[in-house]
């Protein structure tokens, strides 16, 4: 029996991933802060862990419990994350640091806790949920994009470090997905920058994010994560969901200035 740990499993992509891994036959541990939101998963036989990825003790205890109960861990899906939006000028640095705590350091700490067990098994797969935002950029999204660019770089280094031990590292780059993410990001940017010099940009980006609400279902990403977990030779990156491939293609072929112009044009169109 293969064992998987999925963070951010109380909602959206993480919840769907826990379900799909369970259906694929894994013993799944679903982790998040809002344990009551995972009752539906528990009812289906998924094991639920109270875990805050900014709280070291909760991560240490969670991994200890998995090892005590199953003796192994085969797949770690680092998915917990949120979008801290607002102008760089306005976002308090404590909030910027918290954004890194959740999206980067929480992920890295779980790698530290899980990798020794995977090394001992001489197998394992770490799936890090980045974003197309790990390759592109938006105004008012500087801290979110910084964290996802960091996840991209960290994952590449980690892939090389863990290769000799039979452990693979895969990056997932979702496009627009219908989850709680967009509402939280809009709320953050409106609270932080909605009333000042950047209010017009906030209005425009909020308009664009409302379009993103027409995005793909979380299952689209969950299915890709299951594929990444099971493939004998996984790709290093999987881009999926609304707009992901065309947007990444545009980023690859356009100059910075041309991409700027394309993005600002889209902002004006959706405002
Ligand atoms: N939705 C999109 O369009 C999109 C696009 C690209 C990338 N992504 C990425 O996909 C991942 C999942 O997001 P989602 O779209 O599924 O959003 P979501 O519905 O808001 O779910 C986010 C999950 O992260 C958890 N989380 C947040 N802060 C946490 C913390 N401190 N400790 C533990 N868990 C925490 C939440 O659980 P609790 O609050 O219960 O802890 C929740 O389960 C994120 O990394 C996000 O950046 C999303």
C-alpha cells in the first residue's frame, strides 16, 4: 500500500487531489488547518491531519503519525498556499514574510521531514504545486509570484539533490482553477491597496480574477497530480487548467515588454 500526504486538503485542488489519490488506491493523509472542512474526506476513509504549514510542531507531529501508522511515505503533495495580493508599496513586510512561510518555507520544511524516510525506502515522489504564476507576473502580485518563482527554483535544485536516492520532484503549474484562491486574493488586494494610489489597478485585476472564476475544475489538476505521482518517468513540470499552456507559451516567446503589453491589454479588456 502506497502512502500519500496532501497539504491544503480542506479545499480546492488539495481536497480533489486527496480524493483522486484515494480512488487510485493510496492510503491518503489529508492535512490542513480547518479539520472540520475535511469531514467529507474522512467519511470516505481518508485520514485527516490538523496541520498548519507555518507551525513546525504540527508538521513534525503529522509526519511522525504517518510513519508510526504506516511505516512509510511515498508521495508528498505540497499544495497548501494562498495569494497575498496588493502593491509592493502597501503590503506590510510581515505579511510578505507570512506569504513565504506558507508557500515556500512550509513546503521546504515538509521536504526536510519526509525526505529521510523516502531516502531510507530509496523511493518517493515530491509533487510541488507551483502555478503559471511561477513563470509569469502581474501587477499587485509581487509577493505571490516571488513565492511561486521560489518554488520553481527550489524544486529544480531539489530534483538534482534527491535523484541519487531514487526520489523524483515534480512541479505542477495550474492555470485558472475554480477554488477559494481567487476570492482570497481579491479580498487581500482590496483590503491592502483598494483605497489608495493603486485602486484603479485593483479594480482591473479584480475584474480579471472574476473571469478566472470561469476556470477549470480542481479535478483537472488533481488528475495531473495523480499522473505525476504514478508515472514511471514523470515530466519535471506539468502545466494544466484554464489558460495555462497558451499563457506559458506567450511568456516563452514574447519579450518582457511584449508580455507586459499583452497583460496590460488583457487587464483593460476584463476591467
Ligand atoms: N486556484 C487557482 O487558480 C490556482 C492557480 C495556480 C496555482 N494555485 C495553487 O494551488 C494551491 C492550492 O490552492 P487552491 O486553488 O486549491 O486554493 P484554496 O481552495 O484556497 O485552497 C488552499 C488550501 O491551502 C490551505 N492553506 C492555506 N494556508 C495554510 C496554512 N498556513 N497551513 C496549512 N494549509 C494552509 C487551505 O487550508 P486551511 O485554510 O484549512 O489550512 C486550503 O486547503 C495553492 O498553492 C495555489 O497557490 C491555484
